[in-house]
C-alpha cells in the first residue's frame, strides 16, 4: 500500500514538474545576444545594436504586451528589425502586434512580411505604416549616422516564394555593409551569392520542440531534423541569425526552446 502511495505521489510530482517546465518554456522570454564582425564597418556603427523580433503569432505577454515591452525597454539597442508573422492565420487579431509596435516607437522599426501576413490578406500593413514602421517590400533603406551609412534591405517572404533579392539590391550604390531582413532562412544561399554581410530571419520557431544535442525535430519547409533551424550560420563573409521567435503556430508548445528576443551588435573586422 505504501509503495502504491509513493508511486502515485511520484507520478503526481513528476507531472507537476513537467507542466511547470512546459509553462516556463512557453512564457518565459529569453534574451539572446550575438556579436557580428563586419568588414569595413564605419566607425560610427561600431557597437550598433539591432533588436530582432519575429513570429509573434498574435501572442500576448500581459495587458497591451506590458511584460514584453518592459523586458525590451531594459535593453540597449539602436534599431528594430521585425521579420514577419506578427499575426497568426488562426488568430488574425492585429491588436497584439500593434500594441508591441507602439511600445517600440522611440527607435526606427523595419518590417518584412511572413507567410501568415499573406494568409490573413496582409491587413496589418496599413496599421504598421500608421505607426511609422518602415515596410521593406523587396527594397532597401539607407541608414545614416553622421556622414556614414549602412544598408538595411528587406525581401518579401521567401517561404512563399515572394522574395526578390535583386530588386531589393537595385539602387544600392556602394559596397557599404548590408543587413538583409527576410522571414525564412531559405534566402541564405542567395544572400551568400550577393555577399550580404548579415541576414536576420525567423519562421522556424527553432522547431518549437528541440532535443539536446540534436536540435529541432521539424521545421516547415525543411522536414525532419532540418539543417537551418536556429542560431548563427556563417558562409564566407555572410552571417545569418535564425531567431526562435516569440510565438507558436499549430500547437501552443515549446520544449527546450524558450521564446526569445535577439540583440545583434555589429563590430568591425578585422
């Protein structure tokens, strides 16, 4: 009898511990930092930091995103890059996304669309523009500090085949550093060919479910145990950061993979 009670108690405690861990992984936001070395980075951009947000999927972190915005406002950054899927096709409410953007208005904000924006007829575009967001639809922005500049470029969603990198590059008139925003990581090979210095993407959610020493179990468009799932990837002079994102799709679950905001700091190389 005592053994049965002990077994039942162990089962209950184990279940509570598992549920607590899953809740923590789902709602506790991590702050991930990267330092990226860029050749011929202008002195004015030494230490320039980009806050990268992606894949909110209409998720809410407190009333009017209070918890998320408070975390963000404790960080130091110079510009914001949002790489799509602010909304979710199963919950197309724009309120969570707009509440987040309103809390970021003190910094320049750049946005590229994801597949869920298109699956919800891209209704969020005008609302973002009303908040002063720079929407990069296969285009570029010359970001000036003093007499120096870098290029911030954006392509439409590669997952849906809407990306036009050559159009985004057209008009970029010099070899100053280039930062490319895209929703999905399958833009990587094109970015390598065009010698883009830094690529910021999302879409994968880090797989949502990750295994220690293995990585993501599955990613849309890449299948099981994908190569481009999460973190930093480097080829030649091109670095790509895959952000695990803030929200979830299909199932509200994350395992060994907390939602995150990402801070990328640029430094000169060599």
